[in-house]
């Protein structure tokens, strides 16, 4: 299995981490006060980068409330300053970083000013080195479910970490999966306001889709205190064979972040509190005191932590694996129609089979023909066929 390596310098603003975490009790609707939130992943590769600044919302709201009109600057401990200007959409600040100014061992911080004149600054953070991603692999496993009499098969992924004394002892992995899935039927026969349509050859252009999901699970490792800066068979995520995720082709992008100890402590505490709280816009199980402070009011709580990291990446391709069953897939069924057709148009038709194996022409749901309706795209990723 061939992998594609990518080495990226990344600044993390927002979710990398303070070591002080307290139990969080949400404000009630009567006394709720929004807090400043900073979110960004900035790759120092001379490309256009983006920082998102917003306000937190009450537990009953899910809408992102971005903050417009801010002044945003990233600076190092020397004379380099990188200005980000609002562009594209409200609350998004974009700019360029000069790669030559981003050096392992240097220290960086964030400065920003809100439209109300409030000024915020982070503490300086050191850019830590990071070794290459060593080895990512999987095993076919059977794992239990909440029903003690039912197990599930799937792939358990692992990673081997290998560093030496030139690298730090604290790491985090971020996983993004992409998979191929299919609709149940191609477009063939349908009825719309223009009348009936019956293709000579079925249309498969909406049959195959590709979907990318960033996994919310938190994976952190400390080798502090180990004789060697190494760890074998660190457990990542498990993918069951009860959906189409593993049925055709699966691709996993692993990003390996080098962390400071305080950043590691934050992610470790976040993991212990709630695996679902992997971002600042989910439900908050803890009130995170980051390293971003109000210059004139240090008692103000700011959600976010400015950190710097070198990131190494590896992409792994997984073709269909023997031993997986896919015997619990939710397949579409065409509905038999004995009476008049529904008034709504269009109506799609597909051939299906009854319990005795006899074929019939029934009405199919649009989501059984157009794979995009499950969130994917028909555009194949550029890396999809690479080994």
C-alpha cells in the first residue's frame, strides 16, 4: 500500500490548548453573555490563509455568529507581522504568511482588536518540530455493541509513532476520512411535468459519490517519561462494516501535530470530558481558559488558545478488505403501486424484487437514485486512484 506524504507548517488558533479546565455550567437565557471565539488553521506555505472570529451562543442556539470589523495580526518575537483582512464572508480574515519567516524554535502570538475597541493578545508560543508519520495500518476486528448478543465487524486503525531526542514528547492526530458510496439504482425511467421518460441506456452520472468527513474523536499521545520517544500500535478509530463506508474504497488522511505540554494537557482534558466537544461550536463540557487575554481586562474569558505546530501528513488508501460482511446495509426498496400514481412530480421508477424473487416495477425515492442527497459529491477526488 503506497502512501502520499505531505509536510505542512500549521499555526493553530482556537482549539489547541490551555491546561486549566473547569467544569462548565451554561449561562441561563437571562444572564447569558457571549464570549469571544477564535478559530483558525493557518498553513504557512505562502498561500491564502483564514482566521474566523465569532461570538459564542447560548446552548439553545446552533448558529455561528461571526464578528466583523476586527483587526487581526500574527507576529513573531522579532519584527515579522502578518496582517489578516476581512474578505469573502463576514468574520473571516484572510492573509498570507511568508514561509521563510516561519522557523522551528521561533515564538509567535496573536493580536486582535474588535470593532468596540477591545484589544486581545495571546502569550508567545514556540513552534515545535514534528517527525514524519511513521506507519498507519488496520486490523479486521469484531467488537461488541450495546446489545450484548450482537457484535459488529470492521476495521480498527492504528498508528506507530517514531521520534527521537530532536523532537518533542506531545502529539495529536486529526483524522479525515473520504469514502465512495453508491445509490441503489441509476436514473432510468421517470415521470415529470413534461411526461414520461425512458432512457435507452440508464444514466449512471448520479450513481457514484464521494464523501469526506472530519472525525470528531480526539487522539493524543505523550511519550514523556518513556525511555524512547516512540509508541507502537496507538489505537485510532474503528470503522464498522454496517454501512457503505468500507464497501468500495476508503481513504484516510492522518495529520500529526507536535504540541507543547500545555496544548497536550488541553486536548487530554477535552478528551476526558467529552469526545463530542472537539470544536468550539459544539456543546461545551468545560470552560476553557486559553492563552488569549483581554489587554485591559484579564478577567474576561476568551474561548480559544493560540498555539503553533509543525504538521506532518499521510494519506492511506484502503481497497475492499476480505472478512467484512456488509450484511446490514439499509437498501432502498421500490414501492409497489396498485392504484393511481401520486400527484407530485417527478416520480422515479426502478425494478425491484419481492420476497419470492419476482421482479416488478415500483416507485423509487429520489435519494435512492441521486447519491448526492446523502451529502457526497459525484466529483472524484484527485488522489482517489493513487496507490
